[in-house]
């Protein structure tokens, strides 16, 4: 099994259904996994509570230039009701991994985690890279709003959200 498949399966296996404004475990377990995965690769990451028990994860890989590029994805998912496959099994069929969040947005998060780990293992990248895995995207966007309130200026961002391979740009 490849590192990509292993990491994505691990993330999909952790339930992180957005409780909306109700109660439930939310994103805490997957956020802790992301923080610990990064720490295992020598990358310090902080959990910042956005809502009770629902944190964002932020890690920084310092670059030769302090101007930052943001890699942002979210760790919450929509509900699992009505799924025809085990929502947390991460089964692979015909080269595709299936499970809640595999595409939206634990897949992009997997890509970002692996990219940040590779950057941190080498010489400092040309620019500082900030990785943010945020809570509550599937309801009220409170994770990204909290991130923006506390984030220093970034020059560019890549948001890990499925778009059907259509690039979306914004200023």
C-alpha cells in the first residue's frame, strides 16, 4: 500500500461528521491525528479550538522568504446517512478509494500533508508554507473564519476542495 493510500485511509477511518450546531465528537479526533502525523515528521503543529472540542490545525514550514503560501483544507465531513459503502472503511475499487471525506476534503488534505512533509525534510523552501486543516467548513465556515482572524498575511492560497478539475481563482 502506498503512503498516499495509507494516509488517506487513516483519515477516512476517523469519523469527523460536522455536528452542525448540535453535539457530537466533530473534528477533534482527525485534527489530533493530523497534528500527531505532522509531529512524527518533525513538523510542529498547533491545535486552536474554534468551537468547544472542534479545533483547527495549523503548521508552518519556514521558508527562505517569510512571505507565505497557504495550503488549506477542512477536516469535517457531511453526514454518512444513506451511504451504500462503509463510510469509514476506505475500500479501494478500480483505483479509487471510497469513504466519507475521501474527496471532500481528506484527499486534498492528504496531498497537502505529504507535500509539507517533503518540504520540511529538505532545505528551506523558497517561501514559507502554512498548512491549515480547519473545522466547520460543511456548516458555517467558522474554522476558516477563525483562521483568517489570526493569520498573518499570505500571498497565495491553495484551497483543497473538489472542483471537478476546474480551477477557481479569486482575489
